[in-house]
């Protein structure tokens, strides 16, 4: 059963809105620089945004891919062993908007 979730975003110089389509083992997400998305202002590159996926995420291997939402190109990729508990993703620097895919590996 998939569902839409709003994710908190911390850090960075400006507010960022984040939402995702979630199902067990997978999260397809989207980050939006509110300056651009809500009123069309080109506010420049955004750095330091952190997406809070959850506070009690089960331990295990996870992988994330970051996608430039304008070009469709992968701009970052990482896999690691999450120890369990709070899971926060450090977004790469982006302009306007950014997509990501988080999944359990294996």
C-alpha cells in the first residue's frame, strides 16, 4: 500500500518543501525551493538541505539516488548500512527542484 507523505526539511538558506510517494522499502521524493516553486523567484543554488525520512527507521542497507528534476540526470548516489533510528538524507546542492529515490538494498 503506497501513500503520499510530507517530509520535514532542515538546514539550508531558504525554506524547502518536500513530499514523497512511500511504500514499504521505497520512497520516491521531490524537493522544491519555495522561493521558485511558490512565486517564481529565481533564488539561486540551494545548499545544506536535509530531508528527515523518519525517527525510527529499521536498520539495514539503504540506497539513495538524487535526480536533477530539470534534466533527468542522476546528480548523486550513495548506499550505506543504516544502524536504525533517525534517518536523515543530506541533499546535494540544487537549483529550483530535486527528485530522489530511496530504497532498501536487496
